C-alpha cells in the first residue's frame, strides 16, 4: 500500500508538471516561433513530440493518479465500478456527439489528444471524463455526508452536485480548447453561450449525471469516510484542471470570457473547496455516531 501511495504521488506530480509544461508551450512557445527556431536539433525534436502527444500525456497522468488513488482508498471493485461506466458511457456520448451533434452540439476533434477511436474521439477523452468525474462525485459525496443511512434524496443530491462541478469545469475548458489560437476541437456552429451552444452544457451535465448514477448504483449505500488530507488529491486534481482551462481562457481570449470563468469559480471551485473543508467534520461526526 505504501508503494501505491508513492507511485500515486509521482503520477500526481507528473500530471501537474505536464499541465504546466503544456501551458508554457501553448502560451509562450507556440506564439513565439523564434524560440523554436533557436532550439538545438534535439530540442526541436522534443518540442515536436510534445506538440504531438503533450495533450494526451497530462490526461494519462491524471487518469492513472486517480485510478491508483481509488484502489488505495476504496479497493479495485469500487474504483472499477466508477471507471468502467464513466469511460464507456462518456465514449458513447462523445461518439454520438461527433456523429450527430447530440448532445453537445456539432463539433469535431482536431489533433493533439492522441489516437481517435473510430476516427472521431481521442482515446484520452473518456479517461478525462473518468478522472474528473470521479473527483467531482467524491467531493460531492463526502461533502454531503452520504452514508449507509442516507436517504435517496441525499444520493441524488451528490450526483447532481457532482455533475454541476464537472460542468463548471467545462465553462473554462471549452473556450480554452476550442477558441484559443491553438484549438483541440472546434464547434461547427456559433453557439449562443460564449461560442458554445447551450446544449453543450446540458450534454456535459447529462453525461456526467448518467454515469455517476450508474456508479452510485454499484456503490450502493457504501459509507465513505475521508478526511481533508485524504481528499487532497481529488481537490488538487480539480483545481489544476480548472487552472489549466482558466489560464488559457483569461490570457488568450477577450474580457467577455471573465464571466464564464467567474461562473466556473462560483459553481465549481468554491463548492469543491467547501466540500473538501467540511469533509473532516463529517468524518468525525460519522465516526463518533
């Protein structure tokens, strides 16, 4: 178990560093081609590799870190009970979306996120749905103190809030990834909500809620008692991924996008921190009851 913890921390560090490296590449290097020209041959080769696979690497690190975190804290069954529905249901939703425009709108993935399944959806996209959905649902479930004696309404509330946290992240992710100078996907229509169609947000909420519901059914009334320290990794993962999208959105796009960034903070970052903070009191209350 100690070895898993050490590995998990290295994977989290890799996720953070690859995110920072990706931001530096998108915000500093690519807009200034003279930097690339001035690199030695090996530096140019490494940069080409990073452009080709850098977007996939930070997602893989994040997925592996969350997967090991789940195994370490909840066991393989509970972790897979969330991972498998999230991966397969989100992939189905993405394949449907890129083929028909439902439920996210008419969009297409470009290069930079790895091999595309069926030529449509990068294999890393379902992995990002998994690890971000897992941390969102876990923060919501711990924050609402869902346990073996909780009512069905509390279970539904954890799913709804988890899906809201996930959708709040998209408020900064989608503008950053589709409207900045170096996009990773493109909408084929001009959406009414800062370039995004409103149904994209409904698609995010609906997809997240569906696979969180399936996972919650597998988890049943399992009581999860986690302290603040035990929830550090989920919170860090959420904040790092928010910061990635928000930094690109604020720096690369115009001041109008401060509104969705503010909404992302209000609906995502603030509740996530609150749930992390009160988890300690919830654990002590349940332990002493």
